[in-house]
């Protein structure tokens, strides 16, 4: 990957990550506190654990791109994170600053090889796409939790039954 390709890819993907950050925040805000321990199966994460995973992995991927390496394990949910609002506040505190750091990375930093634990290495900038795909996957999973627990599902990509899509007036 050339330096020019890496910078283009970073600039393109960061705009999408910034947009998706807001979408994730809206999804997290839809979790009713009284249902935070909901889990669709005994083997599944609870809703609050999934909310934490969704938020924490965005930070983990951004830090991995910034540092050129990914830690071996994800951070467990801290004891002070007890509610969806706690997850939202933590997510909002960390993600914008990390996005700013990614925006300031040099072409050399963007093209250095990095690897997810146990996998082949790729230019660090390519993990911004992995962040987006991973976030979309878990946000979809989270919206299925919301529907199953009887909560309102926010619009994510277009409308939902609770927030219908309205075309802009012409």
C-alpha cells in the first residue's frame, strides 16, 4: 500500500467512523436500565455486557491502529460501568480523541504492519474498515436484543419500526 493510498483510505474511513459513532451512541441510549441484564440465551452476553463490548471494541481498534499493535485481550467491563449511561459517557469521552489521533497519523504509521492476535498482518489503516464491520455486526446484534426485550429500536441504516424513515422534502 502506498502512502497516498493509506492517507486516502484513512480520510475516507474516518468520516464514516465519525458518523457511525453517533449511530452507536443512539443505539446504546435505547437500552432501558431495567432490562440491562437481559440475555436471549444463557450463553449470550447480557445487554449491558454487549453494550460495553460494542463501545470498548471501537476504542480497542482505534488504539491498535494508533499504536500499530493490538493487545491480546479485550478489557473487561470496569466495575464502575453499571448502566448504559455509564457506557455512553465512557464511549463519548474516549472515541473522539482517538479519532483525532488517527487523523494525525503519518503515512508511515498508517502503512506499518499490524496484526490482530493470531492472524496475518496488514497495514494498520486497514483495521479502520475492520472496526466499522465489527461495530455494524455488534450494533445489529444489540438492536435485536432491544427488539426482543420490548425496547424501542432506533433508526440505524434507514428507518426502524420505531423510528420510520422520512424522505427529505424536495
